[in-house]
């Protein structure tokens, strides 16, 4: 039942001399939502970005240990980073549609990975439907994506990730820039996506974490303090630190 | 009391900025009207049809010919050649500087490029006479390398710093989040550069091209020295040419005041002015059409 999709083993990460992540060991179960919580600056985004190798861009980033997607070691020299990012999609904190039309935001991703011209329109429609955006945009697919509202833009970014049929979707505080109604829509979307995808989401919102997560990981100062089911982390935390944090005593 | 004072400062500053804007517009309008006024005198003597369709520019001969075509084609050829060289080279250099170059290399390259802009045009003209021109003559096996191609190469060199600097600013101004979005979808560095970053910076790149084009169209000394100065209709890049600017510079000093020939030089200046204006408006139009895809 609880097949492991993504995992980190003895994972350390440094920016220059500064160690940001300290000996992280974590397993993400397939088709579940795992939330990463913890105070600002504890390394949640850094950990998330390690999973699709976004740190490859920073020259002073250095990693130790390994991260596996199924059995594939993602930091192996032979692993193609573009293939990896097709299998592990990412949604960013601030909606970042490309300065293209709604349609092109999705077709871009498909063209990059050489999907055939004939199947692209169908795939785009499907992804937009799955992201609860189709009804709102189906008549104006040529419109610049930036003309959409913030919540729609974020759902477009999710659609753009979904259209590639990844296996894992990483989300870094996807609702932090959105109003409550848009947030509800995204949460509903996440719940419906988890049957097909393994989802790892960073959130600052404790209520949100409780609503959507199967498992919760609490991080503090670059360490993974507690990792358990959502219920256990919020109701019966093992560590004093976790208890204080989830009860809002610091953060 | 305080509020009132702030409001009056506000009003005063507004007027100052408005005045500054109006002075610029006034200057532009003034120059244009001055050129226009003098060229009207020209068109009283020479029929516009002869001016635009005549294939000879020979004001000194007994039958004084005032066809703008040789000058216009010369200007067009030299500028076109310069842009064909400077646009790709400039944009790729800018992309290299902003996306690929090691920071150390960048700190060396940038001042060098800016220094290129500081070389006086006379010096570039020399370069054309002693180096580039003879080089072209050798490569193409012709007698004289002082031709349109020579002018194009030199003007490209002069337009490059402008094109590179403005393009680099435009590329740098593309939010990092666009690049991240593209890379996170599995695009590689090149796909991101060509399909996201450069298209996103296109309005700025157009501005860069326009400024570079303006530089090339208006340049006088270099083309005067290095393109052979033959006011005959050129057949290609290897012919000697004489641009509008060079013609004005050469003939203005010798022409008797308020003669047809004198007014003719104003008329060709108006044409150059209008071409520059049209190109800029066109560039502005396309840049605006693209901007609606940006936040
Ligand atoms: N590119 C970077 N270079 C250097 N330090 C960084 C970089 N990105 C993040 N950090 C540092 O890593 C730590 C963790 O940051 P982050 O993962 O963004 O925290 P969180 O997402 O939990 O708020 C912070 O101290 C931050 O300053
Ligand atoms: Mg973060």
C-alpha cells in the first residue's frame, strides 16, 4: 500500500560554507500529500528544490547524500535533469506564468518534450479541466496569461505542470499569494490530483496542512525534527519543539 | 499649512517636469519645421517627382540633377549591411554576457564594449581606410575597398555598443521566475534562452535595434571617409556609395547660400528625418503590441 515514490538519504546541502540542510532522511509515499512545515528559513524550500535539482543553477550550492525517485538516483551523473524535471514537476510560491498566451504556457512544456502536434490540443484541454480552469478560460486561450487573476494564474501553473503527466508535483507555498477563495480552489485541486500524483507541498498555514496532508514533516534549522501522519503530528507530536510549533507558540 | 506647502511644491514640480518635456518636443518640432521650411523653397524650384524618381545626384553640372535615389540607396545599403551584422552579433553578445558568461569574464568584457562606444568616429574612419577597406579589397579581389560593405562593417562596430548595452539591460530585466518556470518544466538552458528569455525581452531588444539603427543612419564622418563618396546609384555592396549624411556634410560647406542646391540639402535631410521617425514609430508600435503579454 505505502509504496515509496521519493526519498532522501543522509542528505546534506550547503550554500558556500553554510550548511542549510542537515542529514535529512525522509520517504514520501506514493499518491499521498506530504506537507513540509516549519518556521521561515528552516530550509523547506531548499529541500523541495533539491528534489528537482533547481540548485544546479546556483554555482555555490553543494550536496551530499542521495535522493531517489523510485530507484533512480537523481543526482547521478547519468541522470538527465530535463527528463527528471518532466517526472518531478514544480509549482512556485508566486504564480509565474510565462509571458505568452494561456495556450502557449501549456504547449511550451509539451513542445519542449517533443509531444506530437496532433495530441497537444487534447492534452492541453485535459490538463486545464483537471486544474479546474477549463470552464473559465476555454473561450480565451489566446489571451495573455498575465491577464488572469492570481488564483487563475496559479491554477494555470499547476495545469502546466500536470500537462506533462509527472509522477511527483512539488509545491512551494502555492497559496501564499492568493485570497481565501482561490486558496480553497487550489486545495480542492490538490486533493483531486493526489490519486494520480505524489505531492510534496510546503505550507505556512497549519489549517491548510491539516486539511490536505496525509503526512507532515516538521523542519527546524535545517533538520527534520518529526515526520509522521498528519493526525500524529498535530494531535500527538512526539517532540516538544513540534508541539510548540503546531500550537502556534513560535514561527 | 504644511499640507498647503506640500501641495504647492507638488504643483511647482509638476510644472517643471512639464516644461522639461515641452522643451524636448519643442526642439524636435523646431528642427523639423526649420528643415521643412527650407525644403519647401527647394520644391518650388524642382519638381518632387524629379527629386524622388531621378537617378542622378549632380547639382554642380550645367543641367543640375537632384535625384535623391543614389543617396537614399547608399544610405539604405550601408545601414542594412550594418544592421545585418550588428543585430545578431549584438543580441548574442548580450545574451552571452547576461546568461552564460562567467562573472569574471563579464567584468572584463563590459568595460571593453563600453570603450568601443567612446572611439571617435574619425578614428573608426581611419580604421576603415587603412585596415578594413584594404581587407575587403583583398578578400573580394577588387581594386578599391572603400565601398558600402566597408561602411557597413564600420557602422556595425559603432552600433554594437548601443545594441549590446540596451539588449543586455532588456535581457536582465526578464524576471528570474520566467527562467525558473521554463527550467522546472524540463527545458534546457538553450530552450529557455531562445524560447522564453529572448522573446520576453523582445520589446527591449526592439528598442536596442532602433537605437543602433538610429546611430547607423545618422553617422556621418565614418561613411564620409570610408565608403568612396560616389554619388551614383550603387549596384551592390562592393560599389562606392555616398550616404545622405555624407552628402550634406560634403556639400553644405561649399554651396552658395540660399541657392537651389543649398535648399536641396535640407530636402534630403527631411527625408532622412522622416525615415528615422518612421522606423522609430514602427518599433514603438511592435514593442507595445508585445508588451501586453507582460505583467
Ligand atoms: N541561493 C541561496 N544562497 C545562499 N543561502 C540561501 C539561498 N537560498 C536560501 N538560502 C538560505 O537557506 C536557508 C533556508 O532557506 P529556505 O529554504 O528558503 O527556507 P524556508 O523555505 O524554510 O523559509 C535560509 O537561511 C536562507 O537564507
Ligand atoms: Mg520558502
